[in-house]
């Protein structure tokens, strides 16, 4: 008969330490899926809850900073953590990450978080900023291997070339996605010369696939970005909380590219149309000005002719007057000029009998002797 090995005597603390050592060696990390129960927050810092299924229940311990957002009993969660046996409180799992699972739970968690952040004013329209159009430098956050990335770059290149696009490649679903997306946002914002616009895109998927973009961590990071943000997650019917927090939302990644830059073909067509309108307007103004100048020229010509005619008439009048006053004209009418000693005789009384006078006629002159004078009787 085999003899039993002597039992090892351990103190309670040593026994707990031994079990924790075995747990750490055997299970460096576990992922447990179950229904949330007995959720409790202590001192706004510590979180206690249970995960249960039909037959069992496990206690969990973590911090409020590890919560993806507001939770409530009955939700299905996937929790990654480290199993521990506490020397006073017994067995529990120390939380590393928490993810809602199942479409119903994910949507309910998003509703609770949306209500909380709405009350804080995180989605207010007054906070929204306009995006530069088009931006010269773009910061892009997405998975480089995704169809969303390929579609965005293709449409961007077709519509408007020459833009500087810098990509930070991140996982867009799964446990690490919220942390990677948040880190990328902070990295772009922390640069001395950040991009002019921050673009966050992801293609369609299930509620669980898109859950990272409705996490509190990512939503707050988008709202806190000092770089204007454009977010497009999933298809048109999908709406994440990150999109509500963004300065602008696009229905799809392709639509994000369309909203971000104009279509150069349309711009060139508009420029050509504007150039044609300007040319037509220029011709019209030139023709109008030319017509006005012609009218002014005709008016000035008429005015000058009128002035010339008036001047001519005035000159002719002066000529007529001068002709009338010309002594030669008077002489031609039968009059004579009588001079005595070279001076014109104006009165008969100025002459005496026997005086010599010179008489000038229109066609010549002669000398005469005065025989006598006779005054005009009044």
C-alpha cells in the first residue's frame, strides 16, 4: 500500500501567494464573456461587477477609466483580465479591457453614452468648426489595408491632386482599436505644425465591428481635437458617436473625399464660364462706352459748328458795320471830303471867300477856290 506524501503546511498568506503564482503561470490573461450584474462604482474611481451565465458568476475589479462608457446590468460584456485571489476579498479578475458584445448591448451602451455626452454639450452645433476648403495638408486615420482607405485616396486624387496626405495606420476594430485611434488623434494634434484637417474613416460592418468609434475614449478625443475633424464611419445608415462629436460628418469614406475637396473638372468648367461671362461683359462695356463716345463726339461737333457759325455771323456783322463806316464807301455814294490846309472842314463857316480847299472824291481829288459860303438855315 502506497504511503501518502506528507502534507505541506502553509500559512493563509503563503497559500494565497502560491495560488496566485499558479494562476499567473497558467493564465497570464483570460477573456471572459458574460452578462453584467451587480455593477457598482466606488468613490468615482473603482468599479466592481460580476459576469454571469446560467450556471456561474465571477467577480471583477477595475477602474472607471477602463469603462468603455456607461454600462448597466444585463449587458453582455467581453472582459480581458488577470485572475487573482485576494488575501481578504477572495477570487476576482483584475480588469484590463471591457467591450460590449452583441448588437443589442452595443447599441444600448451607445445610447447611454450619447445621453451622457449630450448633457455635457459635447455634440452641440455651436462647437462645430468649418473645414478649410480644400485643405493643403490632411491627417488621415484608418487602416491602410482597408477598402475605405483605397476609396478615399482614389476619389481624392481624381477630384483634386497635389494634396499632402499623411496616414497613421491603426486597427479600426477590436480591443486595441480605441487606444490606437485615440493615440493617432493626439499624435496629429501634438505636432508643431499639425494638419489643416483630420480625417477618420472606416468602411461598413456589424455593430461590434464599428463599436470602437462609439467608445467614450474615441468620442472624447475627437471632440477635444484642436484640428478640425471630418469623420465617416460605415455606410450612410450607420451613425457613430465619433461622427456626432466631429466638426463634420460624411455618410461614407468616399463621401468624405467628396466633401473635403471640390471636383477640379467642375471648377475648371466654372472658371471657363466665368471667363466667358467676363469677356462678354467686357465687350458690352466697350461697345457701350464706344457708343457713348460717338454720341459725345457728335454732340461736340455740333456744338463746335454752332459756335463757328455764331462767330462767323458776328464777324460778318462787324465787317458790314466796318464797311458802312469806311469813308471810301461814303465817297462812292457821291459824297466828298473837303480839307483846308490838310484838315477836314466840318463847317461852312470855317471857310472864307477866296480860300483854297482840297476836295477828295471816290475816284480822285481836285483843288478849288471858295467863292463864298452859305450856312444851313434851321
